C-alpha cells in the first residue's frame, strides 16, 4: 500500500490518507497518484476486501 492506513474498530473501518503526498504519475501519465492499495486487499481481521486509488489530474 502507498499512503493508506486502515483501522477497524468494531464494525467501523477508518481510512487515513495524507493528501499532501504524491507518488508520481500513473501508468497512463494522465494523473498523479496520491494513495493506493495497489489492488484489492483484505481488511485487517475481516473477510471484506477494499480497493482504493486516490489521484489528481496532472498539472
């Protein structure tokens, strides 16, 4: 994972991302990656999965 922190409290999932970080251009080069789970991953100690990508337009 890049810049993603997942925590579970009971049945509540909290996702924490630092929006000030950048990890360079996407594979297409059209956007800048801010955070990613880099595919679908299991939520800690749960059967559910999550897939997350946060990006912005390249300026």
